[in-house]
């Protein structure tokens, strides 16, 4: 995740969901207000990027790395209207993967009608909840698999004193130390981590 186009950003300006506060600090007031407006209320709302992006490249970027399953992770194919002459081909591709097809002009209309927010019907909500539960179960199984094998693997990292065993419990204190360092008036000096 990044506060703008990540192409040339240093790593310290990138984030993950658990460590995002430093990216939020780069949001303008307009961007923060729009993010809060879209997030509040529990219903589905659509944001208005055009009203908050003040210059090119200042969009918020999220990259998702990992396996993608067309069957379980893609619900809809939004297709540019200029491809309507290939409607048959688009339909075949969508049918092969079980996707809904929406033309871009229709998607724009749908987004405009939803921009004031809407509550999902019970069946749609239950379908989405079931999908989340299936994904959580798959994640839990993958975590158990990796955890069982990590006992045989010793992760190492290098610091001035040489190679050290990686201790997963240090991530939080390391992040706090890094944030303290970044906030200090001088980015020089010796810092010690006490576990």
C-alpha cells in the first residue's frame, strides 16, 4: 500500500494493513474525509477519487501479491465499451470462469446509483459472508501448514554484530523503534532494542 504511485517511492513510504499510520499521515484533509465517508455506516459506498486527487500520481495504491484464483477471487469482468463488437468472445471468456460481465458505461451508471450508499439484501450478504469464511478457512489451513514447517527453518537477519536468528515476536518492537527513529529530529545515533 502506498500514498501515491509507488514506482519510485522508498520502502519507508510503503505500508501493509497492520502498519499504515505513516501513510495516513500523508493524506490531505480532503482524502481523509472521503475515506471516512466511504467507510462509515456499514453499507456499501463508492468513493469519488476525482474530487480528492489534486495531481497526477497521487492516487492511493494497493498491490496484492499471491495466488489469484479466477474462480474464487474474481466476481465480475468490467469491459470497455469499445469492445462491444467482441461481445461473443467476451461472453465466452466470462462463462468459462463463471464471471458476470458488465460494460464500462453500465458500471459507471451502477457506481453513480450506489454513490449515496446501499444496504445489501440478506442473501447477498450471506453469500459474501460465506465467501469470507471459506477464504479464512483456507488461510488458516495455509498458516498451520507453514507454521508446522517453520519449526524446522531458522530465519536469520544480519546486523552490525553479524547474523542473528529472526524472532517473530520482535516485529512489533522493531516497528515501534523504526517509527521513533523516523520521528526523531536527528536520524543519527545509536538505538537499542530491549526485548
